């Protein structure tokens, strides 16, 4: 029986694997020894654009098995970051974290060899430990906040492909603002890294690992307790303790695992770690919708084990491998749709963070639910709608003009109680603990709060589908102007907006959004596949949503000068 999320998010003929939601069979498990061998020995073919360094919305990602994430890439990227730091005068410590993917550890070793050779003071978790993305972001901000003259600033690297399959690797740079690097930064690093690769990394400075780990510039310290002890300044942990909530968490074998027991012991909470296993094959996972192992805490298939335990806890939650995403499970709702929880979290924060200025804005991406718009408008607050990618929230979070930034893909962060920045990257653990705070202080869990929102504003029907597109069509879609859409109505309602720039900051959205009173759609090209993604929502019915989807494909095809498309495939949003 599909969950509520799946019922509302699948249209057409979705391709759901027969393995979805079931324990991963042995034949799906990655060969870790082969993966590491390919990481060190395979040389990327630079005639293949896919095997060059390429920074997407969250750094460079790929797999050693495809020649897209190998030691050559990490050597080049790290040297490029060192050179970027010098050019920008960034000479403070670099905080480096890694998650539990198999190639994250060898990639960290490679990076440290380059950083030490370049005399970069590098801070790593002691004992070869793992570190979540938000912990690195917070550490950068805390260090830089103490720098009165704003010199000798810190920055960071996080080695993670996020929730992606076990054979993948990822490498991202966070500049001194603590958040994901902006396009200007990543373009510079990407171009320089590819120059180095073309020269067979002759320009890379490097020393052996046994020297790098003992270098005077390499500092091993504990990242866990400073983060855990600071949590009381962003979440009401006293309220959670006082309510005696029984809570559950599944770290999905990721970097948040070492943090939950210290949170329990320091704050006197009752959070049961339902899965304490770390295994680079992720053999304990249930298979995602498409038959792949993926540590996606927003997927009811990947989260099937925790959803099966939902009645044992008042609230339960999960995180992906670098803990920048959250998944919230309640007894009645099961795994909440990320859009639903974002709306609940925003309403709660705006009505319970009395220290925050009334003028602070809520940030959302252009493909997030319009339920958020309705909640923010009802409370008389300001909404800022930005392109997809958490980097767009960074300026507002760091200066305190945004109290919250959230993405439909289950990533969010919010301010400290005093209205200053907590992180400028996504923080899964604080979103988990916020769900417990909401339950403790209101006596109702987030699923119950969402039912209140639908009673007031109506039920939104939301989906994302993939449609085929050639590279030429994708390039054209990314550069469309509003006048490319000739239609005046969407699913029987007048079109009120045709957007190719985000209303919140006038930045290009890399696609198109069309809005009517009761529904909308957005179309964006995929960065890695020959498809484009259509996001759509209706506040009327599933039938109305289907009509929006059908007309969306026609509008996009007309705008691209393309005739009929192959039938789109429904996927989980």
C-alpha cells in the first residue's frame, strides 16, 4: 500500500522497482575493494565531458567506477581550492569533514596530502572520525564570528555525495560564509582543476599521507561536543526533556550517528538510535523507488524500516549520510512529505521564536509547496522565493534577514534564538529536534499540525515528473524568457505569472515557472541526464494536478519548438 506521499506524488505510469522498500539483496551491494582500487588507479578520460571536474549545486560528484570521482579529481580540486584561498586572501583554518561513503575516507587522505603540502591549517575530526555537513558550516561561522577584524578567516571542505548510492563520492567547498560555494567560486575552482587535470596534475603540490597527518598544519580535534553543547541555542531542548518524549532516530549509516548519544546524555533526552550500524556497502538499507540503494531520508522506500517502527515513538526521524537532510516520521502520518513538514516548521517558528525580528523573511525555493506561501501570508510575514540550491539562502541567513531557508528536497536551517546565524548549510539534526520541540511545546506532533493546515488552506497535490529532452533542448530551457510562453491559461485558470527569474532575488531559475490561482508548475533541465524535471502542484484535486502536468509538457514543448514528447515518467518528489 503506497504512503500518502506516494499516492499524491505519482502520476502516469511510474517506474517503481519490485525491490522498492525491501531489504537490499546481496547482488546490489558494492564491492568496496574494487571501488577503492578504481579510485586510486583509474585515470579520467578528459575527452569525455562527464569525466572532467564539474560542480553542480552541491560540489563535484561521481563514482570511481565511471571515471568521474577518482584520486586525480581530488588532487586537482584540492590544489585549485588552495590556489583560490591564496588569491582571495583566505588564510585561516580549513575545517574538513567526511561522511560514511566508501570513497570518502580515501578522498580525505588525498585532500590532506595536498592541503599539508600547501601549508593550509586543516582541522579534522580526531580519530579519523566522520563529520556532518552542518557541523562544518557551524564551525566556520563560530570561528569567523570571533574575528573582530574579519581577517584570518576560516572555510571548509565536506567530502560527501549526500544521499546518493554507496558507489558514489562527492567533494564540496564552503567559503568563509559557511554555506555552499556560489557559482562564481565553483566556476573558478572547476576551471582551474580541469587545467590541472589536463596537465596530468603536474601543478599539484603533495606530500605522502604519513607526513601530512603529522604535519604542524594538521590539527585533530573534537567537532562533536562543541556542536552538541551549542544546540541549546537553536532548539528548546529543555522543553523536549520536560515532555518526556520517546523519540527514535535512524542515521541511515551516516555521519550523524556519533552525535545522538552525546545529545541524549548532555540534555537528558530519550532518543533511541534504531540503527547503529555503519557499513560502507549500506547493506542494512531498504531499496529506493528505482531499485537502487540510496540513503534518502525523504523516501518512504529508503526509510521503510523506521516507518515500520512509527508506533513505538511519539516522533521519529532520519538523516542522510552527511546529515544535511531530514525525514520526519509520526504515528499517523508515517513519513511526512518534506513540503508538509517545511510548512509546519515555518508556522511554528514564526509563532514561537519571539526574539526574532518581525521583519525577518522566510526563504523557499521556487519548486517548494505554495502551502508555505499561504502560511507566511496568513502570519503577515515576508516570503522570499529563490532558485533551487541552498546557496541562495546563504546571504540572508548569515546577516539574519532570513529566519529560515528550506528546500522541497528536505533540507533546511534556521536562526538561533537570538536571531543570529546557526548554519548557512542545511542542518538535518536541528530539523529533527525541532519536530520533537513542536511536539513537546504544543502537545501535537508535526503530522497533526499539518492536518490543521490542510483544514485551513486546503489539500495540496504535489508531484515531480521527468520528461525527455535533448542537450540542445535543455540548454534552451535554461535560457527561456517569459514571452516564450504564449498561453494565457493553465488548467482552466488565468495565468498570473510566467517566471524565469526568482521573485525573491531576481536570480535566474534556470528554467520556467508558470503560476495560476490554484496551481503552478516549474520546469528545469537536469544537470546530469537528458531529461527535464517538471514540478507541479494543485490546491484543487489530483485530476486538476494531472491537467496541469499535461498542459505543462505542452507549454514547454511549444516554448522549446519541440513537437510531442515521449510520455513522462512519474517519480517521487
